[in-house]
């Protein structure tokens, strides 16, 4: 597990763009050009973002699923931001444990579908603007089709502002999934039995359900750029409006419900299966400050619930992301 954690730390550190933006001369390889600043204000961003996520994929020790999700984020001035999300598989076939149980289960339990819901708030402990630099790729309208593909693009670095938010996160979640008991019990070295102590046959293909209500606390770092410049020559308007967040959370399972197994009129208690109350996750997500845009996200961690069953890796794509300033304008007419 440690090497997965170390690899993701390296990836996040390598991706974090100290992306770097006023009026001065620009160096572009062997060329120089001038530009006019259109805007440079990382505090002037949309207050509400609605993420429609047509694709997420999650691999975990307990299940593998693919489906769609929805997410919303709301900024309250420069003090707080709130986030909520929900995801479910496309169908039974993209919920691998449920699909496998439908074909192979030899017990009487009905397997429920995967789902995940989360609600959280982040308090901005430090929210400040600092000077930095922004790297822009210079694109010319004269580069079309194969000519653009065969051209080594010029780039420039200009002074700009960046907003940095160091936050404290607190939230809750609900997680439900099917579980293949045979593998889980083999990994833990335990086996379930009925009320008289008779173990269930090893020939049975055993599936049940897990649901976890949990809370989490953690920290985050967000970097916001919102700058645009207009070069004087052949190049189009240059924009950098990325909102990029990394976070780390400690997860706690407030309640864990693992179903007993029903078979041939007998009940086999799930109590021998060991549970785990603590877990962690590290993740990142990015989006752009636009009325209509796209974004991405990934997480790696270990969810609490079942011992030796918590590891998971999640990736998701957001398109479209709908952003709004939530400003109401009234038309005015002169007399």
C-alpha cells in the first residue's frame, strides 16, 4: 500500500502547475512580442459549479464499477466552499460483484447495487493572492490541420496573480456495495458459521452486502489562476483559468453493516469477518473558471469498513461543468 501512496504523491507533485501572468515584453524562443492584459483576478470566479460526470471508474479490493456521477461546488465569499457528489454504475454489468452474484451466487441473499454519496465543507484557513508567472502556448490561426501538428509551438511566460487557499475539510459519506465473501474470508483467515457453530460449506459461492456511514476530516490546497492577455501580433487571446485542488483526508466509519448470509433456511452470521474503522485518501481535481467547461479528478486510498478490503483507486471525467456567478442583472433604459 505504501508504494501506491508514494507514486500518487509524485504524480500530484509533478502535475501541480505553479502555472504562471501585465503589460511588458515577452520572450518566445528567438522572438519578442507585446501584449495587453485583459484581466488578472483569481478572486473573480464562478460561485457555483455543477459537474456532470458521464464517466467514472473505480477499482477496489471489494468491487470494480464504472458509471456516471454528478457533483456540485459552491463558494461562500472567500471563507467557505461546499461540495456534494453522488455516483452509481451504468447498469448491473458495470457493477462487477452484483453481476457476478447474479450469475454465480449459491446463497439466498439479494445483492444490491453500488452507490456512493458525499457532502463536505472546506474552511479557508489561509486565502491569499501572490505574484507568480504563467506559461502560455502561443497559437496562431495560420497553423491549421497538419501544419499545427507538425509545428513546435512557441511559448511565453508572463507575470500574473495566483490565489492560494489552504483549507480544513470536514464531511460525511455513505457507501454501499456488494461483497464476495469467499475471497474476503480467505484474505482474513476466517469463516462464517450458523447459530450452532456449523460453518457454511466451502463449495458455496457467497455474496452479501456492505453499507458504511462515515465521516472524514482533512486538509486541502487549492490554486486558482484567472488571467487573460491579448498579444499584439498574430496570436489569439491567451487564457489561464485553472482551479486545481489537492487534498488528504482521514476517514472514519461511524457505522458498518455487513449482511448475514441466508441459505437453505439457515442464517450464517457475518460477525467473524473483521471490520476496520479507520482509513485515508489522497486526491486531486481540476476544472476551469468558465460558464461551460470540463474537469477531471482522481483518488487513491483505503476506505474503512472491512479489514483487508479497503483499498480503492478512483478516476472521473467531468463534462460539461456549468459555472455561474449567481448574479442577477436588470436591464436599464435611459429616459
